[in-house]
C-alpha cells in the first residue's frame, strides 16, 4: 500500500504512517531496519506492507514489489 510518514522518532526508529485510505498505522524499528533506511521525515512517501494493524515493512518511494501486482 502507499503511505506518507506521519510521525518518526529517530531514537527508536519507530513511528506511524498515514495510508492513502486515511488510516494511521504504527511501525516499529524492525520495519525500518528491514528497509535499509536510516531516517524518515514527515511527509515522505513510502510503500508499506501491513500485517493486521501494524506496518511490518517499509520501502522508499512508490515502487511496488512483485506481490502487489495482480495479473
């Protein structure tokens, strides 16, 4: 899904994103570590992978992974 960084705490690597559907979802430092990113800024656009009510993976920009394409 596409999202915008809503809040980011550089000390913990956690924060939240605002999805294009209007939901605010949290993410932990683990989601950030897996992305290879070090810092995020509010307003930055990301692709996010959601599990339940939490973001578990972040990707820079709006590049979709192969699992997001439907034939």
